[in-house]
């Protein structure tokens, strides 16, 4: 006897499906909180936020515990099923209201200009279409709203850049959940029409060997407000 009638709709597939990488990422990200100082980075990333926030690519929800109480609501979008389940578990332990939902950065399932802030943390490296994802971020953010970002990307001298690009063309994306090493998140934000605020380039880990993944940037951008209402 068939489980589904011939005319029944098939269940929707997740926009991202990397189960092996999701398991690996869930383990190493927890270790990085203390060993690499990621907990402190998350504090700086989210400090001072308020109002309604959308976090894109929430992963396993490690940012949630770092949101200040001035945030009234977080809508956390995570396309990968296993990571989304871990994010749901983290949301239940969070003092700030967090709603975890499926969705892709290139087609966010929320209304336009509905949020005071957007958080992107180690996301732009893996989106399939970065200009489209940034256009969606701009769409859902109110004029004058803030983008907080922590991303890794292109860095180092010519030899490191060559290595990053070579890995991007070969092994790295399929082994790392679609991640790319040689993207430039600051330039991409600027090209998407955001106003860049202060940002800081940093190495992760700060000590030890410099890896293709080590070149990070932590900063702030804004969606311009033609009316001059401020941020």
C-alpha cells in the first residue's frame, strides 16, 4: 500500500543539506568558544543591539546566549536541518525570545523592513549567491537599521590568496558545507549598498599558524536612510 497518494505533494527539501559537515561543525564550534575565544567575539558582535533582530545562518545557536536583554525578539534562520534542531534546543535555554525557522539567505521568509538589525556570523562564505543574499538582507532591514557581521575571507599575502583560491576551486567547498575561503565580505557589503561603519580585521586563532580560514573581520554596517531618521 503506498504511503502517499500519487497526487500528493512531496515534502519540501531543505535548501541546504550537509549532514556530515553539520555534525563536524557542531563539535568544533563548541570547542572554539573557549579555545579560540569565540565567546568573546560573539559578545562584541552583539553588544548594544536592541529591538527586533534577524540572524541569518544561525547554525547551532551559539550566538543566542550572547544577545543583550535590550533585544525584544530574534528570528533565527537556519537552512540545515541538523543545525536547526540544535539551534531550537539553544533557543529554549535563551533569556531573549528566539524563533528558529528554516530558510535560505537568498530568499528570506520574512516581510520587508521588518527588523532593526541583521546579524551575519560566518555565513557569507557559504551562501550560494552572495549579491542576492545581501539584497535580501537589505530588503528585510529597516532604513537606518544596522548589520553586525563576523566573517572570514581573503587575507594574507599573494601566496595565501593563491592557496585560498585554489582550495575554492577544488576540495574546500564540497568538504566544508559550501564554504569559500577567498571571498571579500567587506567589499561585498559595500557593493550591495550598505554604509560601512567601524570594522576590525583579526586572525582566528590569534596565536599559532595562519591558516586559509584565519583571516576574519568583525564590524558594523548600515542600510542607508534617505529620510535621515538615524540608526
